[in-house]
C-alpha cells in the first residue's frame, strides 16, 4: 500500500481503521445530544412565542447549533427583559385548564 499522506492526515492506519473508534463514537453521541437539545429548546420557545418564521427557519436550516444558540441567547433571553420566562408562559396553565 502506497502512503500518499492522505491516509495519515485523516488518522487512518494501513488496515483502514482509525484506532480511536470508541472515542469518536462517544464524542459523536455527545455532539448529537447537544444539538438535539438546542434544536428542541429553540423550537419549543419559538412555538410558545408564536413566532412562525423563527420556527420554520430553525426547523429547516441546520447550522450545527449556531442559529439555535443565537435565537436562544438573543431572542429568548430578552423575552421579558430579565432572561427568564414569565409565569404565564411556563405551561402550567395548560395543566390547570
């Protein structure tokens, strides 16, 4: 097998294995969980605030969490000026009727 530098650049050995498969899998799972959490939170807040355009944009465009973070920090944080959710918007009124 001729080593042209490409294989070693990507961490692949002569057998085609990276040797760090378990670590890469764990990191991938962590990244996926963080991104799904950000996506879910941002979609939930957009729907609670009845911001249809934000909801559609956040649902369709995948920016690896960048747009979700911008939305959660810039839009949701300034929702009531204190960085917290108003009690009326907490979802508890749906349980009490």
